[in-house]
């Protein structure tokens, strides 16, 4: 069965560096890989999904992989570059239109959003509030400000807005004031410093997540321009998809999923009408939704708890009418 565990597939549990690709079978089913197709994995990570796509491609197929993270690109070059069907590009999927390899069109595009497990698990990358490391949070450590640099200069109002907009943190004002007061005495350099400060000012409650969870998410999204890149990437993917090509996006929180859902609905469903306004031109859908929101099943949750928040949405580009 297409997208299932076919002979020759590397089992999920044996993915490089212990990485568990989320919704693996569902992604391959959603992409509906054809042997001579061209597919883009815009978030290579450690190559779990890319490996599955490559194994379903024939000799005439092509796999294009992208990632902002130089460590991910190093894995791609080590494990995938020897295959002549594979092309590799370091950069954000927001810039996929600038990669000439995509110019002839794509039969499928995958975005697996957010921070990767290897980024979270390596303290030196500075993403984790549970492991002390340099306060960095950049997916591309060679580009832009680190989280520490930004926190040590940002104004209180902007910080509060970021915490609310990207983390939906209701204690944003309290946290922002504490961060400004602390950094005026001693600049931030470590993740543990920030996590401990946030925990110290948060009211005690019944919340099961770490007190710094929402703040770290918000700062990370801001530092990496994740939502702006997502919007640009979706538009770029739509421009490059061939008729019949499929777009598959995995999101991990409501902000990402809302953008993906609204994008797909905007291209698939007619907007609501208002009889008081002049009638607009007839709506012509350019996407068909393939099912609804897809989530991990119990067997995957048992071996990969991080898949609990994952949501996969798939859509297919319509042909020219």
C-alpha cells in the first residue's frame, strides 16, 4: 500500500540520531508519491520523511531538500548527497522560489514546522528551558540576532507584545518587567538564567507545562521569523506546485495551524457572501482539501510523546480550468 511500511523502508525507530519523524506514514500517504515526480522537503531536519519519499521514487524521480540549520544540511550531504536524484539547499523554505531546482514545478511539498528534536535535545543550541546552554535559539546560527542579544536590548513593550502574540502568555507584562529589571543588572547569556527567572515570577497554578514554555516558544518564533516565513513559504509552494501536486504541512501549535488552515481554506472554499455588497466574480478554487486535521494515533504517541501536539493538513492543487 502506498505510503505504508514497504520493504526497504528504514524503520522510524532507526532514523538517524534517534530522530522520530512525526506522522511518518500519514505524510507519505498524503503526498501520494509518484515514481517520476519531483518532491520538496522544506524542513529536512534529520531526513526521516525525506528518506521515505526517496524510497518511493523511481530512477527518474527527484528529491529536493532544504533546511536553515547547518547541522541538518551536514546530515543531508552525508546521507543523501551520493544519490543523484537528490539536490540540497541551505536556506528557508520561504525562499524556495529563488532555488532554480524548483523552477520546473513540484509534485509535492512538505513543511514540518517548528523546532526539531535534535535542536531541542542539544543544550548548546539554546532552545531548551530544561537543559542549560547558551541563550541562542537560532535555527540558522549564522544569521540574525541570538535570543540573548535581542533580550538584552529589547524594550519592555515590544517584549510583552512578542510574549502574547507568539506565546499567548497571559503573564507577559509580569515576565517582561522581570526580564528588563534582571538584564539591567546582568545581561542574559544562558537558557537556565531565563527559565529560572520566568519560573520565579509566575503565579503558582495547576498548569502542567513548565512555566517558561510559552515564553521560550514566543521568543524562538520571533527570533526565527517563523510565522512570516510560513506565510511566505505557503505562497511559494502554491506557486511551484504542479496541477495535482500535493502540499502537506505539520504544525505543532495553534498559531501555525491557524495560518495553514486559513491558507488552505482560502484557496479551497468560497468566501462568505454579503448580499448588501456588490457581487464579486465567481470564486474558482485552486486547492482541494484532502481530509481534515490528521493527528497521531495511540501507537505513535506511545513511542514519541512529542507527536501529541502535531497536526497534519494536506491539500491538492487543482488543474487549470
